C-alpha cells in the first residue's frame, strides 16, 4: 500500500534524515514508534507529498503521492487549520474542493462533527478551541474528505484522557489505511495494527511487529523497544 525505495532526504543543514531508506507499510493501521527527532515526521511528509525525496521514490497505492490529490489525508501534530475560518468551514474544505452542493456540505459537516463530539465547536474559530479539540477538527476534516490513506502525526498527543478512547475507536472503525507516528508506547498498543520501531537519524527500522506478535501490555512493549535499541 505504501512503499519507499532507497529514499534519501536531508534538509539544507544537518545530517541525512533518511539515507537509502526502504520499507513497505501494509493496509490497515501501521504505527511508527520512535523517539522525537528520529525522522518520523519527515517520513510522513514524504509519503504525503509535502516533501520530495532527493533520491529514491515513494509510492502510495502504486502511484506517486503527487498524483493522489484528495485521496491522502495528512494530519499534522499542530497547525493545519485556517485561523480566519470557523471550524465548520475548516471541516468543509475538501467537500468544497470536490464541488458538492452547499446543503450536502452542511449535512456532512454536521454528521462528522456529531460523530466526533465537536458539534458545539462548529461556530468557533481555531484560536477559541484547545489543542486537543483542534486535533479532533483535523480528524473530522479527514473523515469528511473520504481520503483512502491517512497520515497522522501524533494524533493523540493533545487529546484529553477522557476522550482518548473515543478517538481511538473512531479511527479504528473507519477501516482506512493509516500511517501513524508516535513516541508514545501506549498509543501504539491501543491503536493496534502493525508497529514499526525506529531510530535515527538517519531513520532506521530496528524491529517490526505484526498484530499478535506483541503484548497488549504497554510496559512489555516498552521493554521490547528498549531491547530493539540495543546494539
């Protein structure tokens, strides 16, 4: 579903973030688990088409990301909302791009907002809601878009603990292919799916675990991560 072949990327300053990086991520939910600064966000941006590899190639569903406008939803950790637009208008952006009628747009926005428990935020501006609520708005916009592939950067990092389980269940029920990056072992356990343990830079996969190959106990997975990091 998502493939990177011999990818090299570095910013103008600093070391290579990816150097001859090759990996394939299957359908369903895949979590990239690693420490901050290892190159996870850069990987996500390359898959989203926000960045372009200097060598190698990236494919999503067998095509370059640039050819899949509207079919890939990229959800950054922060930002991503237009501050001059109300929440309802931010959610509606992909629907307007698709040329849907105003009545259908309004109904879809209401439906996804209700599903994620953010109906009360629709007439507010991004500056008037919390960081966790902004993340839920970004998820709502991705739901509204109907995208086939979701790329999520620390999607649970600012979600209140009382709503965390609801958001995880909402993501799992969608049945989409998702590439999720996190440094939080508990997030990886709760999301389920495949887990790729990484370190870097340059970004390197040190271990990969399929569903059923790891404990649902976060402490045990954390120990597996420590073992994977040993030389």
